[in-house]
C-alpha cells in the first residue's frame, strides 16, 4: 500500500451476506468496516509496516474469521509526505485545545476528522486554499483520531491526531 491509502474489492462469493474487517493495529485504519460482497474496502495506512486485519465472513451457515496482512509502504506519524508535498500536524499529541495543520508545496482545500471507529466527526471545505490552518480540538475526547486532508493538487494526506485532555 503506497501513499497512505488503498482500496481493495472483496470478491463476490455465493451466499455471503457480509464481510466485517477489524484490526487491533494502530498502523492501519478501516473507515468502513462492514461491507457487502463486491464493494470496495478502503484501508488507510498510518504507520509503515505489515498490519493484520481480521476478515469475518458471514452467511446462513454462520461465520468464520481469517487474517489478512496489509503492507503499508509510505506514510508518516507526524506528517504525510507524498510526491512533492508534506502535511504536518503540531503539536501532536495535543492538550492545548487546537492543532496547526501545515502544508508544504500545496494548499489545503478541505479536511475531515474521523474517529477510530470510522465515524466522520467533522468535515469542511476551507473558504480559500490555505497553506496553514488551526483546528479546534476542544470538542474531541482524549484519544486517537484520523485527519484526512484534501489538497488543491488533488492529493489526499492522512495524519494521526492524538488528543490528551
């Protein structure tokens, strides 16, 4: 998996009702963990390495779980560097009530804050493309969050935000 994100289409299997993907790894994030056969599963890598994802297949006979190993090859903890740009989040971890998001060699046009359960907590477009914005984290509970930023060039960056209240 390169550039911090990837999609995989689960094959259509006769009689399968659903697929459920879970992981205990903090190095990979699965925004939508319950999918129907033939639907894309999006993995977002937040840490380089090989990460285990458990795939549970359910049908009328019951369910079974098998491991899938996902290799993340390019991403960053404090910042995502892709092609010719970088996105950094500081301070991280934060206990100040806000974080600064800086983009080098590109401009931010929108961002989404996602909980570790995959719930989009906040999503917005900025009024004008920006190289730096400040995000208010006071409404977030202590924990780990994913920040997905969309850039003017069409690139997407993914960063972790650690909130300590």
